[in-house]
């Protein structure tokens, strides 16, 4: 079944997700300027993904080296919080500045990182 008008779409936001609530409030405050704002935002996001500024985590190719470094960084941060030795120092084996490692998780919020940690723990069988 085709849409009557392919240039009209309805977006539903999750009222339990603070990010969704924030975006819905912003868009609702914009009046008739929503469409242009969304067009610019989506194109800017796509451009940043294509230029490697935002990792493509869904629908695109996976950079396994980047993913591996991110996993080690997440585990390392967890271990530091628990007062253990650094996992990246013990197991990573690749050199890189701390600044580069910190940039790996830029753009991810606590919910994203909690999800990644849950996935890592599931793979570890914990």
C-alpha cells in the first residue's frame, strides 16, 4: 500500500524517553519551521556520518577496530570505577593517546553506554 503523499510523514515520540520529550518540545515550539529544521538536521547528521565524525552503528558498515577500541575503553572505565587495573593496559596492546580514546565515546549518553555495557557483560557470560 502506497502513501497518499510521500512528502508528509507522522513521527511519534516516546514520552518516557527524555531525549524524545526534549525534541518533541523543541519541534512543537517551532510552528511551521519544523520541516526545514528537520531537513537540515538529518542532512547534517548524514554528512557527519559520511565524514566519520559519527560512528555508523546501524544500517552501515561496522568498523570493527573502532568497536574493539570502544569496548576496551568502556571496560577500562568500568574497571577504574571499581579500582581495578586498567583493562586496556593489560589487554589492548595497541598504542594511542588517552585523548583519542576519550573521543571514541563522544556523542554517546549514559543510556547508550549502559546498553553497550550490558551487551559486553552478556557476551562475557556474566
